[in-house]
């Protein structure tokens, strides 16, 4: 299986800028989740076909992450 690099685009840049404004720190493609007191980055942020895919590996609902 071939790994696919995330495609940078305006939607991904807007999400990353919002996470930075929130104070979230980044490690690779993972961020500290704003939905819970995250010390280790558990929020996966990727882009695919012009969409941003967000998943908290600690189990936060997407609505809690983007609130």
C-alpha cells in the first residue's frame, strides 16, 4: 500500500490556523485536541479531495472538536 501525502489547500490551512489560534500544538499531522485537555496530540487532521478530515483518537465527537 502506498502512503498518500496530504494535499495542502485553503480548507486545511483554515483548520490549522484555527487550531493555532486556540493554542493547540502540533506534532506531525496530529494536533492537541481542543475538545479535551490533551497533553499528547491525539487529533488527526488530514485533507482528501478538498475536504478536511478530523478525528480525535481519544474519542471526542467532531462537534466538540470544532465548537
